[in-house]
């Protein structure tokens, strides 16, 4: 199957004049990753002379240094260069999942026309790193599939309304499970839908490395000296945060930044890492990727939901095969905070969630005898 790829690209331009060369920011990002300009050149496959030419052109355009030469340490990023690097990371964290989703839609549309009798699969899912790995492996098999990232609520509702064949959503373990299921209940069909286990994952507070503000738990979010960044309304992560706040008797309006929202866990992590906020709430994986500290607060299970009759369809059968593979399990276990637990196992909704089980009623005869006894 043909692969569609869309990459974010940005630049800085003088009004009506020259623009920062496309590879300049990439060079600075590589310096940040590898620790020196020489190693950055080796990683990017460019000459040291060409790299310095890019840097000097960028400094002339911006009117400020990008690299600082220090004895014994080589080239270090200037404050301006560090800001450019973090801008690039924030752009990638915020836009990449949306662009990946758009690329998936276009790929499916093109693939459906190029492949004879295509096996088409629509997946609407809450953004997560395990589902991203599953999508990548599924794409290699030639199954034409469309992955659209959205909130858990929207994904489950889409399946209910016939908008997709697979919905990805997550449910917290423990005391909040019943409330979460009640939240999704109007779109669940226990008699005809089935769950597919994907993974468990940890959620918690993403904090600036070294924890300079001394943030230890959820109650600290109401402190006046903290800036918070949230997930969007309708996301399962935002719903879980609200449950945690309600348990502690905390008013969201007292949290500075509660209405400042990002659409993915990675975007939240990038926001904190770039210094725009002191703390965010999300999964552990991007916190580690952006070198943040992490305070675990909750574990949840990530599921795929589908109609039972879809399980025999070739695309879903292939998805199950991939989910049960050693390759996918290894990919999930490599993600910080994730665990490939019961991956690919099919489960009944009522057996998995006790609140969906039908209430036991007494036999009619027994109820009649009780009325007679009165």
C-alpha cells in the first residue's frame, strides 16, 4: 500500500525579505540532541563548513547569535537557539498527530482506489503511543486503514453511530472505573460489542526536570505560583483529571491554566518542557521523551471497541493478529509507563465492567410469596 506522509515545516522570514534556511533549525535541533556541532554534522550528513554557513546566515537574518563558542566545550546553543529548538519540538508535538491522522485519511482514500477489492478499516481513537505503534504495524501489512485521532468520548460515539469499525478509548482502574463507564454507557452495546485489550498505561503529573516548584501531588495544582496546561474537553484524560479534582474537593477555577489546552499528551509535555507551564497531566511516555519528571497518579486500561460481527472481517482479524504478535508487545513494553497486558485478548463488556452487568432480580414466585406474607 502507498504510504502518505505529511511533515510540519516552519520558518522565520523578514517582512518582504529573506527567510531562515530550512535546515538551520534542523541543525540546531541536532546540536541539542548530540551535544556538539561536529556530531550534529555527522548525524545529518553535512559538512562542518556548510553547517557554519547555515548558522552564520541565520545569525545575520535574526541579528543575534545562535551558537556560543566556549573553551573545552565546543559550540553551545544560545538562548535564542534554545527557543528555536523548543519551538520546533512544540510544533512537532502539537501538529504531528493531527497530520498523521490526515495522512491516514488521504492514504485510505487513495488506497481504496488503487487496490482491487480493498479491505478498508476505519479506526477512531484517543491519541496514545500504543495505538500509534499498532497503526504503523497495520500499515505495513497492506490493510487500507484510516486512523483518526479524537477524544475517547467522540471515538465511542462514532462507533455507535456507524462512523468507524474500531474505537479506541481508555478506562481508569480502581475507584474511578464505574464513573468512567457511566460516562460512556449511552454509546455502549454490551449485547453486540466486544472489547480488545491493548495495554495498561500510567498517567500523572509532568513536571519540569528537578521539580524546582516542589510539586508532589494533585492538590498542588491550586497553588498560585504554578502554571498548568490541560488536555481538551472531551478527552478521556481531561475527564480523569476532573474526577481526581472532584475527589480532592478542588475547584478547577482555582487552577491557573486549567483552560489552557493541548490536543495530545506529547503537546502537553512539550509545553511544560519549553517553560510555558510548570506542570501538566498526561501519560508517562512523553514526559520521559522530553526529559521531565513524572509523578504517577493513576493507571488505566486502553481498549479497542468493535461490533462482534466485525471480528471475523479480514481487516479486524489482521489487527488482532498484529496486536497479539511479539513485535507489537515488545513495542508497547518499550514505551515508558506502558505495559502490554492481555494484549489482543477479546473480552465481554459486562464481564469486564461490573456496572454493566444486569441486576439480579428475584423470581416472580418469590416476589409473590413475599407480598402474601405482608
